[in-house]
């Protein structure tokens, strides 16, 4: 598993979270952070996700279970998450 963990860490260093978020829809700058125009994880009237490019992380204030790093963003956007983590 350490090899796989190392590969994930290397991938996170090479990929920018804004590039990942833009793959799933339009992203706009709001102050020092970014927000997707639509939530790629679930349906809501106003997207409650904040993306922090300086830390390559995000928070979904509507459901804090959907927060984390680049790999979590991909996992949630692709519907690959489970509640057993």
C-alpha cells in the first residue's frame, strides 16, 4: 500500500485543484477563493463549495462530509464515495 500512497501523493503534487474543478464545470473567483457555479456532488440551489487553490483543498459547507483534497474532489464528483470511510 505504501507504493500506492506514494503514487497518490505524487499525483496530488502534479495536479492543480482548479484544473480538476474546471473539468466538472465553470469555476469563478470570489475574493481569495474559487467557487463552482454548480455543485458537482449533489443538487442545490446555490453552490456551497469553496475551493482553496493555495492548499489544493475544498470545503462543501452544505455537507462537510464532502471536503478534502484533489482526490476527494474527483471521488465525490464521479460518485465513487461511500459512507464507510
